[in-house]
C-alpha cells in the first residue's frame, strides 16, 4: 500500500500542466522568445516525470513507465529550463552551439536508458528507483547533464538576482530570481536522495521546487507590469 507522500506527484503533475500552459500563453502573447518555448517544454517534461511517479503510485510499477520516468526526470528534469536561460542570457550563436552539445547528449543517454536491462528482483510495486538499472554506468550520464542544468538554471537566476539587487526599481526581480534559484535547487537535492533509496524525498522537493519557481515567475512578470519596465533580461519572464 503506497504512503501518502507517494500521491504528491499527482498534484505536481497537474501543477506542471497549468504552469506550462501559462508560459506557452505568454509566448503566444509576445509572439517571440525561444527561451519561453524551452521553459514551457521544460515544465512539461517536469510534469511527465511526476506523471510517471503518479502512475506507479496508483497502478504499480511498469517497465515503460520506469524508463520514461528516468529519461524525463534524470535527463530532462532541468536541462530544458537551463537551455531557456541560455537563450535568454547568452548570445544566439552561443546558445545554438550549446544546444547542439546538449541535445545529442540527452538523446544518446536516453537510448542507453531504453536499452539497459533491468533487475526486476529489485522492483518495488509502488515506488520508482534507479537501482533496478543493470548497466550501472548508464546512471553516470545524469550527473553531467544535471551539472549543466545547475550551472545555467541556478547560475542564471543568481546572476540575474545580483544584477537587479543594485537598483531599488528592480529589487522585486532580485526576489523573484532568488525564489527561482531555490526552486531549481530543490529537485536536485531530492534526486541525490534517490540514489540512496529515498525516492519519497524527491516527490516532496519536486513539488516545492516547482512552487518556488512558479512564485518567482509570477513575482517577476506581475511586478514588471506594475512598474512598467520592459525588455529586461530576467529568468522566467
């Protein structure tokens, strides 16, 4: 019987769909901004990862769902969001080069996740864990991809926060980006716990992380409208 914490991903999935819709709607309104497309895709992948967790909580372990969980969570959990920040903060040429590095790395890693045998003796009916992967070296890809995500997503938010802290008129952006940085850190902390068998910690940090990111997002765009500033480079606007 799954514990209460196992149902948290259901709420996170619904939250992700709403958040992604909000970002894509903003892209449609502005009519531009590849960073918004990457962020929208990133939030959707976030939701796919938590959907797989929800599925297992309700219906039990499934091989296809497990592989989807690992790809969407361990490989795509933060990378698309980070790439959105890359497109926002760096030159277009640099962003395109990094895209050509990141995308093949994720594709190759995903292929290995699909091909690796699984140790079904380690399967838990209502719980997902990467320990079932037989080719243990496959799990070494995710730290590199997640390091990339950490540098640009968390680093980008921190850099933006530092820039906007200096001006009282943009101080709200400092607060918004601090919230985003905290939110980006939390799933990574939860992911570390999964490597030691505490997957439930990830369920909690995923929900809290998305909540912080959404709060930072709203804080940025709502205050932007109130103060009347335009075209400032800030994460998730």
